[in-house]
């Protein structure tokens, strides 16, 4: 890796490790924590240098999500790590046509079950890269990790990632993330006269009821539009 500083080599190695192990591009904050760089601006300077020197490149759309951290290793970088770069003409699947999709970057901002949500960019914990056909809503979508078993009968398990589309109104019966008294939860949402019912998908758990006099204590964060699960 001629032309790289020791710090730039370390950052590139960390990015390669994360992409290889779990397919997730680390955030600037994660890179900074791993490398002992206290400022995300410092991380950004090193990333720009790696792009300029041909070891990283940006991919995906042109919206905010893509500008945040839509990075991938170049073939030159992958070959430095010993990966075999096979020309497309020699690919075993070269005769098969796949639908071409655009990759979107989905920021993960913490856990949903209990606790306040911080959706500002500086609180992004990691980034998931998925095809846009899997995530309706584009730039209005973010992700949270699931904590707890309140939605297991709907196939939402602890450790899953929920894709959330930000919106203020939720149709009855939809699964939504809401804030109740400052804490987040994911439940099915129902309006029942002068109260709201937040229904878990777990027969051992009771619903949460919010009376009209307490509506000021509830805030709709968004509707669940997808679930992502890593298989180990």
C-alpha cells in the first residue's frame, strides 16, 4: 500500500475487516473509536485521502444517505488484502442476468424497546447497505435494532434490524415505533375511541393503553417497513 500513512493503512484494514465479517460499513465514530481518533473530522480527512489515493470509492445514490458513508473498497484495495479479483467475463454467473438495483445506505441509531432515540447523524452507530427494492421510502428510512420479545409472533426477533419510515400518521393495525413517556417501543398501533392501544405480538404480554388525556406523552416515530436479520 504505497503512499499510505500507517494510520491510513490501519483505517483501511479496519474497514476491510468489518465489510468481510458482517458486510457493514463502519461509521466514522466507530472508525475513530477503533483508531483512537477523537474527532470525526479527523476520520473524514483520512477517508478523503484513501479515496484520493484509489483505495476507497463512494457508491449508491446522491441523497443524504449516500453522502454519509456510501463507501466500498476498490479492486486495488481488495487485491492488497489478498482477495482474488475475477474478471466478469470469467465469472461463473457471467451468462446470468440479474436485476440491477441501486444501493441505499441505512443508518442504525440504536435499540428499540426502551430508551430515548437519538436520530441525529452524529449518533449513527453503523450503516447497512441494501438494495432500494427492499426498502421503500428512500431517504426517510432509518434502522433500529430490536431488543426484547414483544413482537416475536410477528416474526420480529431480538437482534433483528427494523427499517423504519419516518411519518407522523399510522394506519390502524400497522407496526410502528412510538415514544411513550420518553421511551421507545415497537408495537401494532390501534385507535380505539378516546384511547390508543399499542398491541404486542406476544400472547404472554399485555397491550399498552394511552388515554386521550395522555396523548401529549406519545409521539409517533414511524412505521416499520422491513426487517433485516443476520444469519450466523
